[in-house]
């Protein structure tokens, strides 16, 4: 379903003549197709979300590097791409919702120290995939367990 939404967005961008948006949507389709060819499978929505999440993470890293190098035009392009990709991700969770899910996962696993972080993240990742920055979530879990 998500993949067809992305294909529809690509058609709409073509018809509307929105070349910057079309380029980003084509990048998304290429990433999905690449995984499908490499793994010889048809990606489901969860796997497409994982691919989109990875693309956003890569672009956030690029923005940081471009800004440190003083390349604002490249950072702006990456930010634009993040915006387009995020249109296909589910709505981001707020801080309070993330904190509640972390508390729930800590309680469910009985986590008491940093050694239990893997168990907590194992429960959180499927719930938060595409809805939160997993790096920030990881930092919050470390703080909670540390």
C-alpha cells in the first residue's frame, strides 16, 4: 500500500512538472527497487518504512556534515529531501509518547542496567520505526537505564 502511494506521488509530480519533488520520489523508488532486487523479495509496508527511515537518517547525517563545512545550499537540498521522504512516513510521535513507550518497554523487559538495552530497543524498534529518530530514542533509553 505504501509503495503504491509513493508511485502515485511520482505520477503526480510528473504530471505537475515538479522536478525537484520528482527527483526525490524517484530516489525513494530506486532504494525500494534496489532492496527488492538484492533480496529477491517484494517489500511489505514495514520494510518500505525501514528503507525510508534509513534514507532520512542518511540525509540528517549529510545535513550535519554540510553545515559544518559551510555548504548551506547542499544542506538545504538534503533538508528538502528529508521533508519529501517524511511525507510517506507515519506521523512522528511526541516526546511524551516516546517516553511512555520507553517506560512500557523497560517495565516489560524488567531492564535494570545498560546490559538490558538490547532487549528494550528490540521491543521499541518495531513500534517506533519511521515515527521517531531511533538515535534520539537510544539516547533516552541509555539515560533511563544509566
